């Protein structure tokens, strides 16, 4: 039409129905006959009618938008999660506003303030770890529907959580190695907690809420300890490889570990970043995978199938995590309760060629550095803890 935007009145006149009937059809609210619905929809399509979401929001208080707050959109984990979040939101009639916090609590607080000013209907957030998540607490007290993604922390125990079952994910990987005869299993972790702090949580009777307050890295460490405990194996601190959270840190830590005669026959890295660095470290030392050392990585990234042999990995259901979080939030927005309050999704162990049955080495294995031809494409070198 030559004049301004097409209105409901224009559609009603073109369809030959009342304004109220046209409004009910276009709002998908109320009862009309199939004949009337068809006439209104055909007229709306012919005229190019587009709903005025701003006016609708002013009337109803809803904007049909969801805020998504994550630490690092560049990380493959969060990129895939965002896909699941956005696709599910749009299928439910919501648009998304995404904020990247760079794992900075101040940026997170400003992001939440801006989303509130934009009057989003709810927020899915993978929060920055901090002692006092005041911005999230304040938003919750103001009545904003919030779903936590991947992690929670003290002060947010009452909020619904959608996360990987981090403990089970690593326990599953270690258990598979034990079933293959491995007894000396090394772990590459960035978890800051000392072992004794986490051992009390290895019992199956430990409250899941206690575990969910830990960082994902610490929860995975608990999974390692739990698998060894259940198998009756001694926990040897010498097999715990502490690393900073970059591929370079992980490579150096693994090289230093392999330069000692620990008797390890297998190694598991508990994160995508650490996996890439650990693989580089193993290969840089001249070790053969899996003949000298079996290896299980974390997250099914492209490089894990580009190397030979392809790497066995713990794969997170990344898109399903995002979809589940959005579904939970939409349910709350539409007046439901978040049930269950905590949804933990299972990981999958993708078995490839980097793991073999345990065997005693025919000679002492020590790191003999080689500096050529060793590569594993790197994911982002910092971010998710």
C-alpha cells in the first residue's frame, strides 16, 4: 500500500471482517471460524501485514525477546550452545539478544542492566564465577525469569540450572579406561581445588546441589576421583597434572609430566582447550598414541578427527543444552514453574582409535622432545573454566 504501515484495520477491511475478529486471528488468541481465519490470513499476506511488536509490548508488557549472556561466544562450546538457544527461542516465537562478557563480572553486570532496560522477558546466563553475584541476585529479586546454564554458585542455589553432568562425564571416561585394564591413569585439569577438598564429594550420596556449586573443572575432577574410588584404585597425586587454562600451558604441563617415570598408561584431559595442548605435549615427547599412551580428550572438535589415530572424546550435547535451557525459560515466562529445578544432561563417550588395552611398556617411557611435525589445531586459548 502507498500509505504507511499496514494496520489491523486495513487487514479487517480487506478480509471483510470486524477489527476484533482480525485482531484475534493475528494475535492467535480467541475463537474464530476457520473461514474467518483463512480470510484474515490471506488478506494479511496480500497486504504485507507485519505485527507491531512495540505496541504489543506496551499493551501486554511482553517483548517476546530473551537475553542470552555467555562468557565467550568464540569458544566452540558456547557457539554450539547459542545455536540451540536461538533456534529453540525463535521456534517458540522469541527473538534473542546475545551478550558476551569476556568472563568479566563487571561486563556481566552491565549486560544484565542493559537487557533489563530492553525489557527482555527472561535471561539464560552462564555466569562469571564470583563470590557475590549481586547483579544476578538483583535481577532475580526484581522478578526477571532466569535460567542458569552450565554452572551455578553460592547465592543462586534456588535458580533453575541446565548443565552437563560434569561428574558423570569424566567418570564415564575414566571407567572406560579402567575396563580396558588401565590402572595408572593421568588427569590434566585446571581445577584449583586440592584433592582432599573434593574427595568428600566422591560418594554417590553426595547432594547434587553441593556438586553444582563447584566449577565444571572441579566437578570433572570429582568424576575422576569417584571412578578410581569405585574401582578400588589408589589415588596418586603424581598422576594429577595441574595446568593453566591455555593450550600452551597444557602442552608444557604434559611434557613435564611425561619427562618423569610415573608408569602412566593412559591420560584424560578434562576440557577442549586442555585436550589440544595435552595432545601436542604427548606428540612433542615422541610418544605413540595409543601404543605408548592411551588418550581421551574432551569435546568433539574438528581436529580430533583430523589426526591419526582419531581421538576418543567425551562429547557434550552442546546444542541440546541450549535448547533445554531455552525451553525451561520459556516455560517460566509463560507462567509455569521450573521443574525439575536442575536438569543434568549426559555426555557421550565417542570411541575412536586413541585408546588401547593397557599393556606393560617394553622400555621406560620418558619424554624425548621432537620439535617438527607436531600439531593439533587449537581452540580458543582462554575462556571457560
